């Protein structure tokens, strides 16, 4: 797993890689958070571009193996994975995400941290939690509706439907749709455009529009984790994980 930062003028380009699927775990999310903190602290940085290596943006948490939300914790103790996830939403500088492939589960949540998503037609935005017998996490239950509206959020969350690049663009989930070969250039161009504005005014305006999002996500992840805690003990969750790994529909029993 690597997270690296390069500079392009006033843009910090944060690149993460955890081949082959870019699964999200605590180390990855904390490393991205550290890169965001460094960008926030750097007076020369005015915007951030978040991108990943490989064909997949982020396939979410590896629920079948190293599930970062599976470990039981004492009552009232927050899960470190969700603490790190919620912290990402507190980044002070504008973020553009380049989404070249699937953004699934926590990967969708990671893309929602950004103010803008520039996507390739091959991108897939997926909130497949109910197909796993699970509750949405990573603050998605609070943030997705703010981006696409209540009914579209319900559609994604209650069906687990894959939303392709073109539909994501139609829904406002993607702000630009660009051929994969030009994705990074287009995302960087948007970040550069943002960085041409007066930095104090950009941050002030963004903070006004973003409002209490970080606090909202922190509260949402606490609720999400509580729901996930009991659901992951059900037979349906075990079946959902098996079904996804075996690439077949789940046979759920409601128990």
C-alpha cells in the first residue's frame, strides 16, 4: 500500500495504490488523511486532486477477509476506521477526485469526500451494502443524498444498483465525464482552475457551502457502525459475502 503526494503548481496530487483492487483499510484511509493534513498545512497548496493507480478507483472494504469494521469494540468506543473516514470530510481545501473505474462501498464513500468527481465512462459507483446483508457505512447514508437527492440515493442504497459513468453524470454524481485516457488531465485542469481563485475566498466560500458536513459524517458513522454491528452477526450477512465472492445473487432469509 502506498500513498504519495506530488505537486503541480498550487495543486497537491494525492495518489493511492493498494493493488489489485485498491481495497480500503485503516492504514490506507489514515495515510490519505495524513496527505490531506499536509496539504491543508501547506500555504502553497490551494486544491487537492485525489486519484488512484490501476483500473479500479477503490473496491471498498475487503469484507470477506480484513473487514475493518468487523472487530467488536467496547460500548461507546468509536471504530478507528470510521474515525479516519469521518476525518477526511474535514479537509479544508477543495478536493477533486478522478474516478477511472469502480468506486464500491467505502470506495464510493471515498469519492464522496471530494467536492467534485471527474469520471470515465467505465466508472461504476456502487452502494451494494444491502446485497451483502449490511448497512451502508463511511458516512454514505448521510452524504449521498446531498449529492444526488433523496430518491436517487434511495435507489442506489436499496437496490445496490451499479451506476455507470454516463448515468452518474446525468445524476450529478460525476461532474465531468471524460475518456479514460484524458481523465487525469481533466481532473487536474479542474483543480488548477479552482487554484487560480483567491485562496482565502475559495476556502471561505467552500466552508460556507460545506457547512457541518464533517460533524454530520461523524454522527452518521456512529449510527452506521451500530447497525453494521448487529447485521454482521446475521446469516444474511454471511450469505451476502459468499454470494458476492461467488458472483451470484444472494439467497436471503431475513435472519
